[in-house]
């Protein structure tokens, strides 16, 4: 399938007509307020313009002339499917010509992606991060507990997760200041308070929930799958030294709460349907509520790079695939709601670090450097154990079709020095 927007037909284009990811943007230097749009080739289709022209109508309700996608996500699955069909028709070659034949409408409805400012695509209701890659969990568990106790007793029976902070989820391109916290080195008797020296990234996929549930209402994996609006790239920044001191007995807290980055484009679940693949056969039988009726993982290639300040190009840290996961997002969402926990439109579920069976597929520096014991060399000749100030981490991902790819764009962020420490006496 081709588009009359020629840039969308290039084999390496992230946003062909088969994709149509949703985001929020403003026009620069026009100073327009942020509105919702869809990426197509090297352009953005302004959905607010189509809405004002009555080419998109949700019963008179304003859905796209807003700085977030939640209004559209709340419309539900039938509305998602109907709009996707309509947009495909007006953007594909030899389709509906009401946009392709109207040059005046094109002038207002299409805007160059390179000139746009991108914003958080949706209002994050809640954020939950999981620990659902067996390769990652085994590698990390082996580092701290030995190979014989690598996986906790519950890990093969349920998706393990923790409730994070929605307030610190930010869009790609937002810099993150190095956090301060309580740190206790192994040879110290007491902790001290200071900047983290073990900053890390985590290569993840984030599932965006579009359909809410009522409090007390459990859901099946099929229902959970239908509730997911789409997916983003996600970097759950981590301070390993703060985390190491605080995580027992209740798990991650300040070592994770300071920042989580997501890509600005939400790839619709429908765009990924043909790339579905089965999760691995469970090592132990799952309880019935976690058994999936259809494949819940996707064949999505994922990469992470690091680029120090002044470096001409980034160094690839990791290349892996989302199909390496043990639990799918639908299983994670099902487990989350199984206690009766209400799920909201705009909930974000992080997959947890995605790693594969080889060193080249390790999705964080904790694994790659053996908890900092073994530094790795960048293409510049520099070495890294953990992220240093002004290092930029960039995540990319795509599902490869026949002559086209479904891309996510970039999820990028830079670690800045810590902000000045306050006068604690005041």
C-alpha cells in the first residue's frame, strides 16, 4: 500500500501509511497551541484541522483540538478502528481524494514534521513498570543472588511489577538531571546523601491503556489486549546506587522516581497486528487467568545508543527484540486488574528492561558492565561503566514489513549534572 505523500513510501520511512502513529504537536514558529496529529512520511496531518472542517466528527465533541490524546482514546475501540480506516483511505494512493485533491486543505492540514515541536502525546493517569524479561531478570538476579537464586520464587508465575510515578514521565528530548539520594557503598557503615554515581537506562516498550475498568472488575487477557490503544518506546532511567540501598523490603522508589522518558508517537496496536508472535512456552504452567488466547508479543527490533557530549556519532549499546519477553503487555494488564485495581484511560505500563540471550542484547548498563565491574569501550575510545554527565541515550524501534517498516521514532534524553543542593537548614 502506497501513499500520495511520496516521503511515506520510502523503504526506511518510519511513518508509512501502514503506521499512522498519533502524537501532539505545535507549529513553529507560528506559536499554535498544541493539538493532536498523525505522522505520515515527513509530514504531520493536523487532526484538529480535519475536525474543524467537519471531516472528523465525534458527535460534536472536541477530540483533537486538545493538547492530549485522551479524549480520542476514551472513544473506545470502534472509534479507533473507524478513524484508522478513514485516515488510511484519505492518505493512501488511489483512495478517497477529499484531501489529496484539495490543495487549500492540504496547506492547513499538513505540516512538516521537521518544523514541529512535539509534546507528551497523552496525559499519564498512572505509571506501572514491570520486570517481565526472563533474560534480564536472570542476568540481574545472578549478579546479586547467584545463578541458583537468580529468579524470585514468584517470577515464573506472575508478571512482577511496581507502581511508579506518572508525574515524572516526560517526552523524548527532555533532559534529566542526575538525582541525589541516600547511597550506602558496600564498605560503608552508614549511608550518605549525594548525587548518584551509577546512572543507567532501561530499554523498554510502554503499553498505553485507552479503555478504563471499574474498581473491583477483573479482566481476561483478551479484554486486556483490546483495551490497549497503542505502544511507545520507554526509557525508565535508573539510579543503581540509590536503588540498591532502598529497594529492600518494598522495591524501587527514589532510584526510579526522578524520570521516565517516552517517545512522542503512539503506534496504534492495529499497525502492529501482523507482527504478533507468541510468548515463549512457560517454564511452569501459568494460572488460567494469565493464559493468552492469541499471541501477545510483537516482532519489534529495538536499539539503544549512547553519545557523549562532543562525540561525532553515537555508539550502539544494545540491539534486541520485543519478542524476547516472557510476559506480554496484555498479561501484565490482566494481572494488574486481577485484584480489582481500576485501570484508567492514560495508564502507562512499562514492559521492564528488554534483554536477549546474548551480551549484545542486554538492555541496560547494569547487565552490560556486570554492575560496573567491567567497563565497555565506546566508538570514540572512551569507556563507560554507567552514564556520565551530558551523555545522551537514544532508543529506536521498528517492525519490519515487506518493503516498509512501522517505526516508533526516537526516545532520547540526556543526563545533566545535578541541580544545586538546597540549604537543608532552611
